[in-house]
């Protein structure tokens, strides 16, 4: 698609955004000084992707539901970043390591913010970057509530690239690991995405209890190399507090056992 065609697409979108009752194709062409065939071609693409809707009874076009979804994702990300900021900064300072927050985008995770310490792992260009969910602690935390069948559907047709010797090879292997992660409520990346890098992730839930984001702590394996169980309670605590902040009503004050004991007793289930 040429630059001119892209400009015309945005002209159509901006025009329809101000037309409360929609506009017929001929009127769109007239207002934008475009030939009917050009408008029809561009509208067909927008309609196929859900950005334009057509009222079959009136023949009028208006903006479609895809814009609502994009706007919702954008606003959610902004809200999550804003509400998570003090807790992630506190977590990063507490463990003296880099913290990330990300959302699920198809079969990938998309990083939306980070907080780092001078002595910790630093990744300058990570914001907006996407990585496979199957080999990151963030991705696996975002998948915690998905069933085996749902995970298989998400990764249908996806090639599990062996980024390291520890990377899972397929959805079936990922599902086996997910069973162990669900038992403790947090996830790991033990040099699965990059040699020398270890991570712990935990889910962030909205007011309905749905996982809408995940946070993680990352560090170099050679850097003090703490046990996962030493970091996990802090990551989970921060994730739960962020969840509370955005409306998730769980009880943070009651646990049947001390948190360290819970993680220590289940660590063997997820340790490599």
C-alpha cells in the first residue's frame, strides 16, 4: 500500500469519526474528492479488519468495533502503568533488580514499562518489544488461567524456536510446566529466553479476577544468583497489591501458612 493510500485511509477514518449516523460510500468519496472505486477498495480492507461497519439497511458506513478494542487496550495499558508504577519502583528497589510489566498480545508478550537499578540487568529498548510467551516468565504468568486447550489454540501454528537449550519445544511441554506454576501462583524463566538471564513472574488481575498483565523481576545468573524462592514472595506481593489497586478483591492479609514456607514447600515442583 502506497503512502497516498495510507493517507486516504486515515482521511476516511477521521471523516467517519465525526459522522454520528455514518455516511454512504458516495458521500465519502464526494467529501474526500476520491473516486468511488478507490473508496470502495479502501473501505473493503477496513471492513474486513473490523475498523469499518456497514448498515446493510441504509448503506451507511461508520467506525467499527476494532477501534473500541484498540482504545480499550490503550487505556487499560495506561491505567495499569500508572497504578503499577509505585509498586514496581518499590519492588525494584527492594530486590535491587530490574522489574518489567507486560500484557499478552496473541502468543507474545508486549512490554509496557520497566524499572531498573544501576547495578541490575538493563535493557534499554525493551518498551514496546514483543517476545514469545512460551519462554518468558511474564508470558507464562499471563497464561496461568488458561486451560491446556486454550494454550494449544493460542500457539496453534507457532514454531517454538529453541532460543536456548532450556526453551520448551511445544505446547504440550508448556502445559506440563504450567501445571506446576499454577500450584504456586508464580512463574520462572530459567535461561529459557536468553542464556544467563533468570526471571520470576506473577499475574496482575482486574476487578473481575481476570489476568490482564504480569510483572517480573530479572537478573543475571552470575549476579548473586538467588534462589527463585527468595525473590518470588516479593514479586507475588507486588502483583497482588497492584491487582488490589485496580479493583481485585482478594484477601492479602490472610494466608494459611507463612509465605516463605508456602514457596519453600512447592519450590521443588518447579525447580529445574
